[in-house]
C-alpha cells in the first residue's frame, strides 16, 4: 500500500491516545494518531515521525501520524494498514492456494472477523493483528492487555467445529525481525489463548513488512515462537 503524500515532523507529546503534538516546518501542530495502542517505546519526545494528510469531513486535525523512527528502525503505526496489506498479500496468491473469495468484516457468532475466504470447497476466517512492539529484534503482541483479542482467538477456535479453517495473522509493521511471540508479560491470558488455539488447529502466522515513509508491503514470513515463558514451565 502507498500513502499519497508524506512529510516528516518531530514528535513532542501525546495529550491523549488520539492526538499528538508535533513540530512540522518549525511550527507546533496537533495531528491524529492512527493507533490507539500505548506505543510508549515508540513515541518518545524528539523522535522523527511521518505524517500524511487526513481524510474525512469534520476533522479537527489536518494530518495523520503514520510512522516513527525508533533508532535505525522505521515502524509503521497506522492501525488500518495491516488489513490493507494483508488483503493485497492474500489476493496476490500468498495466503491460500486457489483463493476465489476474500471478504472483509464478516460476522460469525458474536465476533466480527477481519476476513472470510473461500478456495474451492475450503472456507475459513482470518483475524489480522498489527504488531509494532519490538525488543532486540523480537516482535511481540500485544503492547497492552486486549480482552477483545482473547475473545477473537477463542471464537476462531470455535469455528473449527463447524468445518471452517481459521487463522490469525500477525502483520509486523517493521523489518529485520528474528521471530514473533506473544507478549506474556503484558497479557498472559492472550499468550495462553494463542497457544490453545494453535493446539486446536488455528493457524498462527507472522509476516514481516518492508516499510518506507510512503509505503508498507508484506515481504516474508517470520518464525512464530509459542514456547511458554520460563516461569510457566
């Protein structure tokens, strides 16, 4: 996916999860943060961020914050981007062989999954999670407790009993990662749910993106490490 116009800025502060103050072209400006996660390790005062013009009527901000430099690492922070790049990747033939249908936002039970797909007689659901948390080349999710995420995992597992295939795809919004694993320190229940789902047959995927200030593209799978934490053994 491509952003039509991007400009750099310097991050100053984040008054709330929706708004950041940045310095752009020598002036302080309020911008919309396209990620409601904590992102404390990313949005550090003085860091370089990237903005794109916002869309939609009635906005109070002209720009969206979409990416940030974490040292030498460029991290895309756009929470809407993972679904878009997953769709491009899947339609490009990289997800399921013989894909004939891919529909977004499909309801099953009390959950609304990101995608429903068909390929011949096969059919299934996919939940996509964007990953921005990195520690020494290791990608982790989530960066904050997510009961909604646990619920989605449990309902993905329930789909299997009705003949559907099910998968959760973690889209790493950065490059050069060694592996992906659940963040048991932040939310142990999510890690437990993910391991349980995998044991029942839910496919757990992690894919890495090539990131530039103007673009995001899935380029390769990354190993998934579901080993339980040491203190749980």
